[in-house]
C-alpha cells in the first residue's frame, strides 16, 4: 500500500468498513459525518437538490431503511429544545425525545407528543440534572442508535466508492541509466 497524504482503506468485501478504532475507520466516519452535516444544514429548496452532491446524498439516504434515515435526520435536527434538556442530552436531544415518545405511546400529533415529552424530560433534567437515570438511558440509546445508522450510511458510501473502478496512480517514467 502506497500512501502520502491520505490513508488508504483496504477491504475484503464491498460492504465492510475498516476496523473501529483505526485511522481508516475514523477517516470514513469523519467524511460521512461532514457530508451529513452539510446535507441537513443546507436549504431544502429546488436549487440545493439539483447539486450533484446533494442528489448523491439523497439517493444514499433513500437506499437506507427508514429507521436509519430517521436517526440520521434526528441527530441533525435544528429545533429549539428546553435549555436544561439540551444541556444534558446535547446533540442527541431530538432522538432522545423521540425514543421517550416510543417508550410511552399516546394519541396525538407527533409535534404535540414530542413537546409534551420534552417538557417532562426537561423537568427531570432541572430536578435531577446530568445524573438522572432516565436521561442517561435515553442518551445512551440515542447514541447507539445513531452510531448504527451512521455505520449503515458509511457502508453505503464505501460500497458506492468501490463500485467505480479506481484510477491507478502511475509513477513517473524514468529514463534508463546510460553508462558513461
């Protein structure tokens, strides 16, 4: 394996990823996360969806099961949440609220149920703080769910990258040495 500025990733199959904890895995993960952050932060208008990269990301997401798409979207949710809840759950707040709703089914619109769940969880955050067992459990579940969904997206990216043949890097041709 020849490498200068980049880390080359070797794989035995189309859907495998480098081992977790390796520089190759971290490289793939960082690229996927930057791509998703860009995708979910951009305006969702007509012009943005015409960009080749936006189309590619939309196609990758469409190929994933709905629960993975949902987890990735919730991780990048930009809604405002109660301050105490947001300070405890951070970037997993939206997913934790949704998980809480699934643990406590009720009748009503998703928005109404999520607002009520956020209020209940915010009260727990204000009273018990970061050590609240219910919030720790929700955060851990949300993180695990997100990581599984991110890995599914990473596999999609890697499969796609390996479908197209790579262009071999050629070494410069050196003239044969002449005897003097």
